[in-house]
């Protein structure tokens, strides 16, 4: 009879464990229902929904195997029905999900459930990649909680209860601060590990094939040329920074500077490579770059090892300052070699990452930087002239153009489809609204020239790959980039990066809202307090704004708020990379965000967390220990008369001392201290009645004192 009852109890326990694993698997599969083709979703769900029913009726092994064979048959049939690629990512995910469901279908023992449970955890991680923002975080937190609860249920021989649920909740509460500290401070390894040989001085040559040396932007820049360069992964240079490498997005490696556009391509002057002319106009001696800079910030020092490129360009960081061996800084702020770079070349340099300035423009130079092509991109030039007539201040014209890009749903792609024609920029700006960085930068330059703002196009590279755990950065042809520089009569030349104002195509889970872009534009142009318009225009804008505010419902505002929160979650959780970690550390005052400093910060933060946990545990122990609390209360009262128990004095010795020092109190103290010794050091448990009596006696004695 007893064996029968135990068997029934074991069966019920097995059922509970099975149901928990089944729920975990169902939770992990839900986001994939819309991702997979309906055939795979139907097969997986059918197997999953049939699993608990099959387990409940205690079917034998033959029925389970038969069902597995049937589902495998339908799985193979689904591939022929949908005509999909056998090696696609969706196929692997679908097959993995179905295999887990089939394993759940034929599970007979508890130990088999562990395999399904850990497979469900992996499936949950895969599923979370198809969610965005706050929903992804909520899904992952709920899934991890369910996984820990399931694991606790499998490990425990007791049925699930509120107590076991609260135990898992406590684990979560304790682990979240530790997880947050490690997530924020633990060093994010930047870049690949396979470039470490360069750092350790291994004999690894950066030399490239002779055919590759001629590649890169030289005397001409055509639309689509940068996109072609991005397909090439050959190295350009390796830079070692004296301190922590700056954020990659702030690194602009300066190359050719273009001022003439003929409608099809940007061109350099015919004698642009004339050494005598370059040296005559270069910054040298007392005529240093620093003297013409109006603003500058964040000076960095670095050393470069550059590959041969058969040109003078050393591709130094903007804005180069100081002197370097066998090189000079041209009037266009480029670091150029005395001769063409035909073999690997090393140099050391300093640069201001943020800057503005330049020599005063002559009338001839100003006309050069305002040149517009004839019989080309007429609509674009007309749009720029209207911009000039609508706004009276250059900053406001730039701001208006940036807002137009932000709100116009323009898309930046590495695979532009716009052909090379004399009106290709018109086609990009008005029709396609999708193109390469060269389309975007060229369009910006021409519009601003039409708006009477001197402009030039700068080519080179942006960013690079950080070598893991080092201050080295490798710049490749794939980092090719172009940007715009605009002239201001007071500040001089300053960089304008229009890439920040458009949406990047196929960026993994990158949420970029127009409202955020516009706010960035506004902050970048903070010197312009308001857009100068006529009074009629101002009244019209104000009326339109008020109308829009009235039309917006509270529900729409809530949706906007959630969208903003989702964008922040994407930025600071799912896209929290090494650059954002360094940026965050600098905001908190840690200027040198090297991996060693970050590791030390992580250890320190964990130490602080554990110290806080220690205080909390100690405090809770005092609250939950009424015996110690009563003893401390009594000792504190007796300390006023010099009769307290010493730090290393046992209660028995203390009692013997009190008999001599306080004979009038000894009878009452003897009763209380003996009660305390009996309750505190007894092997058996203490009941509530004894504690209540001790509490009463202590309060009586305190009243006497």
C-alpha cells in the first residue's frame, strides 16, 4: 500500500516537473510563430501541444516514436512546399525548434527534461532577437525568471509552492544589482582578437598587393566610388594611441579635399600634386595650424604605420597639429608626405578631434568654394537658392537642411542603385531618397553652395577596428568616408557630418527617430538661438504647432513616450558596445577608459555592492533575532552605570562580576542572564513563550533602573 502511494506521489511530481518544462518551451517559441513559415510553426506547435496530453495518458514508447516519425515526415514535406533554401538561418531556427518539441514529445524521464530545458533557454535567446526595445527586455527577464523557477523545480524534490516562487524572486532581487554593475563596467572587448599579432610586434606585414596600392580616392571622386571601396577590406593604416583609443565615430582620417564639381565628379586641380606649390602654401615655422584655429578640444597623441598608397596622403586625424618626420600640413589641413608613399611608413602625430578655423578666404577662394556646375542638378540648386531666400543666417540654413534630411525619410546604403548621370544628385534628393554617403555629402555641399555658404568635400576614412584589449586601431578601405566642411567668416572651417541626420539601411536593431535627430541638430547649432523668419511665417508656424498639439491625443503621446523608451533601451542595452561604454565612463569622470581601468572599476563596484549586501544581511539578522536585541538593550542600560558586558566577556563571567559590583541588582540580573544563556546556547529550538517571558523580565528590570 505504501509503495503504491509513493508511486502515485512520484508520478504527480514527475507531471509537475514536465509541465514546467513544457511552459518554458512554449514561452520560448511564441515570438517565432510570426517569423517561421506557417508549416514549420504548425508542426512545432502541434508537437508541443500534444506533448502534455501524451504524457498524461501514460502512452508507451511506441506511440511517442510513431508521432515523432509522423512529424519528421511533415517537416521534410514543408521544405518542398515552401521551396526555401535548406541552409538559410530560418531553416536552422525552425529545425532546432521542432527538434526540441519532438524531444519534449517523447520525454519519459526527469533527466531528459534537463536537455529540453536548456534547449528552451537557447531558443528563448534566439526568439528575443526578433523583438525590439522594452518588449525584448521584458521577454528576456520573464524568460530567465521562468527558467530559474523551472530549474529549481527540477532540482527540488518538493512540489512548487509560494515559498519556492519567493525564493526565486529573492534570487532575482539579489542578482540584478550585480548584473547591472557587471553589464555597465566590465570591459567590452573591442574589435577582433586576430589582429593582436600587430600589437605584440610579430613580423606581420601590412603590405598589400601591387594591384591594391592604387585603390583609394585620389584626384577624382565619383558617385558610388566610396560604396565600391567599402567592399574592400585591405588595410590602410594601424594607429596606436598614447592613451585609450577615442570613440571610433570621432576619428576622421583626412585625405583629398575637393572644391570643384563638374556635375558628374569632384575634381582636384591639375597641379594639385605640385610639391613646390604645396610647400609654399603649407603651415610651417611660425605659421602654425594652432594660430588659425578658433576652437579646439580633445587633443590626442598617436603613432601610425601606413601602407603604401602611391600618393602623398598620410591620412592623419583631423585636425593635425605639430611637426612630423618627412611630412608637412597643407593649406587644406592634410598631413602630406614629402614624397609619394611607396613602402610602409611610420610617423607620430597629434590632433584636435574637435576644431574650427582656417586662414581667411580670399575673394578668389570664396568663389571657388561657391562654384556650381552648369546644366546639372537644376532642381537641387533651385532648392538651395530658396533656402538662401527663406533664411538670413547661415546656421539657420544648415539647421533647416538637417531637419529636412531627418524628416524626409532618407536612407543611407552601401549598395546605391542611382546611375552616374549629370542629374544623379537631383534623383537622390527628390526621387529615390536612398543612396551612398557620396550622394549625401555631394548633395549637402551643392545645396549649401547654392545657399551662398562656401563648402568643400573632404574624403578619407572614418573610424576603424579597435584591436581587442589595446589602444590600437586598424583602418581599412571598408572605412572609406566623405564629409562636408562649411565656412563661417567668424569661426572658419568646421565639419558637417550629414550621415548623422539620415537612417542607415540594414543597421541591426538601430532605432533612429526623427525627433531625436532634430534635437541633435538643434544642440549642434546651439549658437543659433532661433530661425530667423518673417513675422507672417512665425505666426503661421505657431498656429500650425498649436493645431498639431490640439490634435494629438493622450494615447498618441503615450505611444511616443514608449517609442522613446524603446529607443533608449535599444541604444543603452542591446547596442551597448565598447564605444558607448567609453562614452559613459567619460561622462562619469573616467577619462582613461582602458580595459584595465574598467576592470578595476568593475571590481570596485562589486566590492561596494557586496559591502552593502553585508550591511543589509547584518541589519536583517538583528531585526530577526529578538534574543540578541533584548541582550543589547539590557547591556546598553547597564552601561550607563558601568556594568555592561565586555566585548570578549562571556555571560557567565559577567554574571559573576555583577554579583560583586551590583549585589542589589544581582537577583534580578541572575534570572535574566541565566534565561538568556539557556535560550541562546540550548541545542533545541526556542519557543515563542520563552522569548515572551524574557522580554517581560527585561522590561521590568529596565523600569527598575
